[in-house]
C-alpha cells in the first residue's frame, strides 16, 4: 500500500541572477508517492507501458525520482501524460525532475508548453521567469515577472525577485527599491524581509 508524502517542488541550486535559494519554492505540491524505489528498478519503459494504468506510471515515475534516476522519471511522467494523466499534475513534476537533473532548458520547455494553454497560471509563470533568469535571459525574465505581477500584484516573492533582477542585472536601483518596499509591505515577516530591508536606498521611517 503506497503512503502519502509531500512532494516538495524545489530546485537544489541557487539562481545567480535572482539570488534566491529555490527557483521553484513557490510551488509545493502534495502527491501520493510510492513507499520506495525498489518496485521500479529494472523496469523498461519501452515495454508494455501503454497497458499500465496512468496511476501505475505515476507511481513508477515518483519511485525513479526518489532514486535520483531522473531520466527514467521523466520517461514515465511523459507516458502517464500520454495515457491521460492530468497535465496539471504531471507538468510540475516534469519541471522538478529536469531541474534536479540540471536540465534547465528542458524544464523551461515544459513550463512554456503549459503556459501556452494556461497563460494566467501566475505561479508557473514565476517558475518560468526564474528559469529564464538562471539561463541568462534577463530581458525575458523581467518581462515574465512583470506579467506575474500584473496578474497577481500581491505575490510578494515576485516583487522580491524582480527587485533583485533590477538591482543586480539591470542597475535600476530606484525601480528595485520600489519592489523591495512592496515586498516588505506584503510580507514584513517573510523569508527575504531582512535582505529586502538592507537593500533599500533609504531606511524606511
């Protein structure tokens, strides 16, 4: 019997452009996961997979991800999607395994595919912006972060990330200051509050 566990959709690397610890920390999804990777070991995704239920494909994908076999995990996730699994469930996991495997362009492609069908998914767009920034596409990262904030102006982390991008990559200190202040207004006790406060051009009254 499989157990339930939290699948933390996080990237184990630091974005040099945005300067925050988790590129996908804004999305924490809870899924059922396999009790261990042993059931998936030795399986060949090229044989008989179309006969497996999508739930079994997802179980195997999660098991391979737990075993750090991200290539196999990606294969099974794509097979699950082809067998009718909800793309809203599969896409975050595809992005996650690609990021863990340091295949950031592949992760970006999955995010962009989903966004073409769901352009108002602002948290996913935030992930896309973070990936773009980490890949050095500062102009597009800024554009996507601004889209996030136009859709969800109260999204504090997007204000902080845009502030870092404006300050560190574009030298737009006054614009960065405005977003640091907005972050502090929205999340005065947030994870980035200390850094945002230290980054202000003038101390807030």
